[in-house]
C-alpha cells in the first residue's frame, strides 16, 4: 500500500490532544494541550500534508508534516516544521511503511557542541476515525525517549 492508500482515508479535519514530554523543564515536564489537525493531498495527490496546532504555556504552536513515497526505493520521506520544536529550521526524515500502514521516520537535528540527535516520528491509524502521531528524541547513543503524543479523532 502507498501513503495515499492508508492516509488518504484520513483526508479531513481533526480534533485531539497533544502531550509534550520535556523532562528538562523541571517545573512542568509534561504539558497537555488541545490540538487540531487538517490532512489533505498536495501536488496533484503525490504528497500528503498534515497541518496541526498545539499550545505550550498558553502560546499557540503550529506544525506541518509533508509526506511522500519514492516509488523507486519504496521509502517514505517527510519534511517537518514546527514553530516550537524546530524554530526557523526544518527536518527531513526518511523511513518505511509497514504492512499495516504504520509509518516510521527518522531525521536528525544539531545540538550545539554535541553530536547530532535523532528524532523518530511514527504515524499510525487503526481506522478512518482516528490517527496518532508519536515522536521520540533519540540520543547520539541511540536511546529513545518519548517527546510528543498526539491523538486525533475526526470532527
């Protein structure tokens, strides 16, 4: 199955909850906020665009994931921006789609005076009425820690 076959069933508008895990923020290591998402095709149906919002300390944040699948290699590629996580940068990630349609991607970001860190994103939908996005920080040594859980239901 292709990205469009699985996630094409999710075209539309969504409401949900976002949970940020930020253990380095001692006074508030877990932050919950409402979230909305919109999924649509882009570039004549060749790509899937997921736009979402969430909040941190009462301030609205926005993000965008643009997904595509390269037919020659059957690999899934994504372009990700998020106003809080990425600031003025973007991340390109690459990964695979499993038989059940779960997409797992990994990208990297720079940390000043340290080796690059990884960022793993998992997109999954068990039915056309819900989907979730889970994101993990990955240390240079390969240790993963949960960073974001976003669960959505169809409006």
